[in-house]
């Protein structure tokens, strides 16, 4: 199994390219920031994470199911990832960063104009004056964080 954080994934490249085309400049994978955000917009005090729905345990997402083999192993592994993610967001917010999470499912099966719309929303959030809010861009309309992750064996 490859390392959990694979750099330069396809969804990440898509978003990077689109935001760059929209005129934003950023730095990548800043290891000196909690959670090593994928994109850092220093000028706007904002960071963007692009999360794979499986590795980051996206609740309520149809792209997240625990594998049939060794579900308990995966449950623990993914739980650890989500705990790390939450701690990173909290640490970033505490030190004055604005945080956005773009989930992989938000980027899947998008027509070009839908993709443009999404990139526009992310762009607007990055350049907005909103000082506090962490933002989420996802295809899950109503994430229920109390719900357990579904297992792929359950029908
Ligand atoms: Zn998702």
C-alpha cells in the first residue's frame, strides 16, 4: 500500500490548474504548517486541502466504504487520519489561517461549466474577507458526522 498522502493526485492537479488560471498564486505542501496543506494562499491567509474521500473518511459520501477485508484495521486507520485532519484544521484556525477542504467527490463527474462554477466558489472563498470560517466543498449535502462509516459488506 502506498503512503497515505500521495502528492499531486489528479483531483489536486485539476484544482491547482483551475485556480492558477483564475489568477491565484499559491505555494504547495508547506510542511511548516499543520497538516501540510495542499495549497497555501499566504496573501489571503488561507489554505486548501484536497481530500480523497476514502483516505480521509468522508462521512455520508458514496465514495467512502470500508473495505471488505480487515474492516477493523481500516476503520482504525481512517479514524486516525480524520483525527489528524481535525487537529490540523484546529491548529491552523488557532494561528489565524482560514481553511477550506475540497473533497474529491466535489470534483468527480463534473461537466466543464460545473467545474468552472465550483472553482469560482473556491476562488471567491479564498479571496473573501471572511476571517473565521473553515469552508467545505463537497458533493455530500448533509454530512452526518455521528453516523458510522458504512462497510462494503453491508447491503
Ligand atoms: Zn466525498
